């Protein structure tokens, strides 16, 4: 880690976690599953983003259809 980033990052962790929680985080990340999550998290995040984008496109298409149907009932042709 770059020395100029170390202190600000420590401060951020100190503001968000107790000393005991930080010890638990260290223990977790030293465990097999903790090491695995470090490796897998970027892939998981990408898969979640892709799924969210797909869901958003489908939700948007459904919304457009509902808007068109409501407009048609009022005599508008969109």
C-alpha cells in the first residue's frame, strides 16, 4: 500500500468499525472463505451488475408498454 494512503484508509476503517470488528475482519480475510471472497468478489459484482442491467431493461420495457396502453385508452397513439 502507498504510504500516503495508509493513514487515511486506517481512519476510514476506524470511523466505521470497532477495534474488535477490525480484528474479526482480519481473521475472516485470513480464512479460506475470506481469501476466496477476495478473489471472487470482482466476478460476483460483474455478474450482479449484468443481472441488474438486464432486469432494468426488462422493467423499462414493461413500463413503456404500460404507458402506451394508458395513453391508448386516452386516445393517444404513441
